[in-house]
C-alpha cells in the first residue's frame, strides 16, 4: 500500500520516493502560498526559514543530473567552494584518469571540499563554458563535455581546460564521477 496525500481535494497515490518528495514539495509550497510571508503574522521568521530550507532540500533531492551539473557550474563560477562540495555525496568517488601524476581516485565530500578550496586559492576565476550535456540510458547518468575557462595571477594568466565528466547523480547528489580533464590551453 502506497502513502496517500491529499492535494487539492483529490487523493494521490505514491509509487516511490520521488513521487512522495514531489508531493511533499507541492504541499510545502501550497502552505507557503496560503500562509503568505512571515510579516503577515501567521509564521515566524524562524518557521519561514525552516520551511524554505526544507523546500530547498526537497528540490535538490529531485534534481536530475543536468540540473546538478548546472548548479555545480554556477557555484564554481561564484567561487562558492563549500557549497559546490555539498553537491557531492558524503561517500562520493571521483576518478581523474588524466591527472599529471597518473590516474587518481578521491573519496568523500571532504576530499572534494579540500580540492575546491585549494583551487580557489590558486585561481582568480573559474567558469564552465561550451557545455554539452548528454543524458545516459540510465537516468542517473550524465556525460558533460565542456571547458573550464580560468584566470590566475591577478588576471594576468588566462587559460582553458577541455573536460568530460561522466557523472552518476542520485537524490540530487553526485555519487560518482569519472573526470577527464585535458591539458591546459593558454
């Protein structure tokens, strides 16, 4: 027996966690519309902030691979290194086949965060350009072909790196990625 929610007076039957998450998101959004903004006195600022965080978490859990990649690109361009790392699962495994030191595998969100933070210390800017996203036959899979455009040295050095990421995204998080990043082009 599935979970039942009533939305707009008609019952909806859940067939899986994604359906339930979508229904929860819809209920939360409907409540927000009915309650209005906190200044109307129906909801405190803390309740409103909590509700918004919950809606954001549900939206993220429903995000597909393309949306997660696009959000990763946005966060990298905005230099939001910690927030970019949060798009990766706690136990993510990333293999970089073309690392200058040979193939390397990194495990865990903390390793991703450390990498991004180190990158932020060396680069003035980092932008994903010319992205071509190809969904896989498996709905969790995405192949992203793009280039990183970057500046360093106070804006004095401009370069790009061609890249291909083959990513698996589950519940709005990158759980695995095979990264192929080519040589720097000045």
